[in-house]
C-alpha cells in the first residue's frame, strides 16, 4: 500500500471517529434536554436515531481498524494511534448505550414530584459534570493534550461523590416511609440514572487515559494513582 493510500485510510478512520464523537456529545445534549422537558417525543425519536448511528459507526470503525492493520504495517506511532481509536470507539459506543438507558429512565420518572427536588438537582449536576468530562476527554485526545486528560481523570472523583450523595439522599428521605407506586418508580429510576451517569464518568476517564497513552506511550489504567501532571 502506498503512502498516499495509508494517509487516505487513516483520514477515513479519523472522519468516522470524529462523527461518532460528535453524535455521542449530541446524545448527551438530548438526554440533558429531556431531563428538563420529558414530554418532548421528538427528542426521544432523535435519541433512538442517534443510537443507531453510534452502533453502525462502531462496527464501521472496528472494520477500518482491522483493515488498516492488515493492509499496511504501521510504524509504532501509527499503530498506537490506530489502537487508541479502537479503545476510544469502544468507550464512545458504551456511552451511547448508557445514555439510551438514562433516556428510557427519564421517560418513566416524574421529576415534578415535590419529594424529589433535591435528587433532581443532583442529577442535573451529574449531567453537567459528565458532559464536561466527556467533551474535555475527546478534546484532549484530538489535541493530544495530556494536561486536560489528567484534569478529566481528577474530575471523576466529583462524579463518584454525587453518585454516593444521591444514594444517601434517597435513603434519608424514604427509609421507614410508606411509599406509593410513583415514589417507588422514581426511586428505582433515579438510582439507575445516577449509576449510569457515574459509568459515563468512568468512560470519559478511560478516554482521557487513552489520550495519555497516545501521547506518552504509557498505560496508566492499572496504576494505583495516576500522577497528576497538571
């Protein structure tokens, strides 16, 4: 394969990857909008369409990665880039699945209920945190910026804390109380949403770690504490 063919193949891979990232970020915006406007059926339709796009792009990128490796022998730097594309693509596809779970939970949750004001505020906070983490992780990878990558990794502690706070709120607010069907449904769905938002934070962290691997050639995933190089 010629040098031009290699460049073209990597360009196709990059374009599909960027489209997938943009779709996932759009899905995040859709989910956040549904938190404020859960009756908007158009947004639910958009969410289902986005999920189809993400699934198809994940398959396409995986095939392009295999093609790129087998059709030409990449140098170390190119191989690391291709592997990183695959790692991040897996995480982006996972984020898409998680967001669709959250969107389905939103449809079944009555956040107008007076007993869930604090929990809604905390879910909103988690949305903002994981949205920032995901955007910054993708930006860090695109710009090979390890400073932002380490900042994303540190941010995950805030998301974890919100997750634990929501669990405590629900326990404090509803333990030993008589619960009707609506309250039970809300509790189950809010716990599910907070758990899934926490998982998005984990995926954003994985993307940030992949960006560090791309730039530094160092896999920090299994270190006890990633050293912050901010």
